[in-house]
């Protein structure tokens, strides 16, 4: 399960990189509970670019017939 969508992550990173506050300020501004989330997102963005904020594994969907067959 993904907690934050890529657009939200990008907004968080851009806010930090624009100098609008430190990690704690951005955390509280965007209501992010984990204190290291912003730091990790900024580091990933600086290292790998905007694509690092996107989901890596596509979400799988299964049909009802497949689910019933599994049980």
C-alpha cells in the first residue's frame, strides 16, 4: 500500500528544496507522521530524480473468479 502519491511527494520535496523550512517544519506542514520521510524523499529525489518518487511495482488486480478459485 502506498501512503503518499507521487504528486504529493513532489510537493513535499519542492517545499523543502525551496527553503520553506527544515525537515521538521515540512513534516508538520504536510501532516507527515514519520520524522524521516521527508529526509528520505529529498535524498531519493536528489540522487535519482523525479522518477524516484513514483511507485515501483504496479498494483495488481485480481478478478472475482480468480479470488474464489484461490480459496
